[in-house]
C-alpha cells in the first residue's frame, strides 16, 4: 500500500506545485499497463530494486529533488502574452523559459533514455510527461494558477491545486465501481494496491477500450518533419528541408540553443562532422550513438502534443468570469457548468490516459525499439 499515504495527504497540501503525487502515479500506472514485455523486462534491471520494475513508485521523485537538482523550470512552460481565458498563446510570441522547460526536458530525457543513460532520465521523463498533461503547467498566468484563488467544495483553493489534486481526489472518492479485479492480467499486474486502482480500471476499461479507442494512434503521432517548437533564436523556421540547407550557416552558439526536439531531428539529418561545436546533448541524440536495439525514429514531439492541451486553459480551466481583481468574490468551481462539464467530457480521465500512453510509447521505443503501445486487454 505504498501509494495510499501520499494520496491521503494530498488535500492537506493545497499549494502543491505539481500534479499531486496521485496524478503522477496514475499516469505512470497507465503507462505501465501499455509497456511491451521487453520494456518491462528492461525496467526491472534499470529501476531501483524496490520499484520492482514499476514506474509509479518513481513518478513523483522529481518533485522531491526540485531544489537539490535545480530542475524547477523543467516542470512547466510559459508562453509570452498567454493570458487565459481572455487570450491563449503558446509560443507564438516566444517563451518565458525558452531553453529549459517541460517540452525541451521531455525531448532531452527521451534522448537520454534512448541512449541508455539509465534510471535518473527515466524518473525525470515519467514525471515531466505527467506534468505536461496538467494544463496549468503550460501557462504562466498567475504562476500557472498557483496565485489564482477560487472556492472548491466550499473551501479556498488555488486553481493549480484544484487541477493537481482537488478534482482528481473527488473523482477517486466518488467512483463506487471497479473495486474488483478486471479479467485482464495485463491491467491487474500493473496495479499496486493504491487507492486510485478503481479509477485506473475505469479509465482503461471504459475510456481506452471505448470512448477514445479510435483516437489513441493520433495521440502518439508526430509530424514527419520534426516538432515545430517555436524558438526565437531561430526565427521563421519554414519547412524542415528548407531550413536544413540554411542551418550550416548558423554559428555554433546558435546551434547550442536549439531545443532538443529540433536537435534530434537535426542530428538525424546532418552528418556530425558537418557541424562544429555540437553540444554533448546533441551528440547523445545522434542515431549512431543510440543503442542498436532502439533505432526507431525519435518518438517525442512535446510541442505538438502540448499545444491542444494548452488550449484547455482557455476552454475549461480558467472560468471566463475570473478577473483576479482584489476584493472580487471568489468563484466556486464545484458547479455543473465547471466540474459537471469536465466530468461529462471525461477531460481529466483523458489527460491521464494520454499522458500514460505517450509515456509508454516513449519508453517502448527507447527500451525495446518497438514503437507504440501494448494494447492487448
Ligand atoms: C538535459 O538534462 C541535463 C541533465 O541530464 C540537464 O543538465 C540539462 O539542463 C537538460 N536540458 C534541458 C533542455 O532540459
Ligand atoms: C462506473 O461509474 C462511473 C462513474 O459514476 C460511470 O460513469 C460508469 O458508467 C460506471 N460503469 C459501470 C460499468 O457501472
């Protein structure tokens, strides 16, 4: 029952900075279900023995080492001029944290896992894929909603914590079915006896097999030309083949600034010796340095994946009537127009499922060389 105490504590920590531990553990558990047997076997050897090959026990670790490892900026990305719900911008005007953010971190650690760098990159990747699927991690307004006060079930809560843990805890508490094992060893063997196990079964059994069964392939797709992450150091990047011809003219320092998704694409296209001053991170991503077993195309396109998630800030997360002006009465979020709509659309469940299958796809590609997810339940 390793996971229960964390969840029980979640409501006591209303200013938590990331998905509560439960959100991360649910994403990790959904990923676990979708790993190929070869990937699970690899994880048994890479993860610390007490994890027994499971991702959930390491999923919240990156929050615990936030200060020590100074990885704070990797948990979120803030587009300049983004102000939901009035105005949603996602990188069109640049970023407040352009080089190190949750998008570049995901590309970075995917490359490191592909490159056989072991346990720590897997911990970070598991965490940041989770963070990216919490829409408040994709906006800078009021520090991702940490400074935006609301009422939730009659209590004062900031918006970030409502999305990190408030809605999730309520959904888990109110679900009364799926308390007994499903007829699927693939699912049941990924569950560790956590308080959210019924919720995971519900998401998989009704969502993955039903509501979204035709969408899952699309969730994993990446643009053929690489992830079009807007980056001010390399402005007006048109089609990949076009800027490939111009890239040799860039200085070494500009190249170093290229974010990892683009770097990965670049590394595949340009012979290494053609570019002087390649950073080590870039070298690590070059296919000749990637283990023979994992020569699939670079599987992550965090910008492409995050862009529609960010839009949820304007569509559902920030009530239109919220002004943030001091003295205005607090808005209750546990209402039919707000929470009821999220429930009818299964928004929260979809975010957790998307995060889970994307993480599984990245780990499957990196550790077993097989793209996609194991969907045999
Ligand atoms: C990539 O990971 C290394 C740690 O392994 C870190 O020092 C670096 O800042 C990361 N870069 C990005 C863009 O996240
Ligand atoms: C389980 O509970 C959820 C939430 O109340 C409901 O939407 C779903 O239809 C139930 N499923 C079954 C099989 O009873």
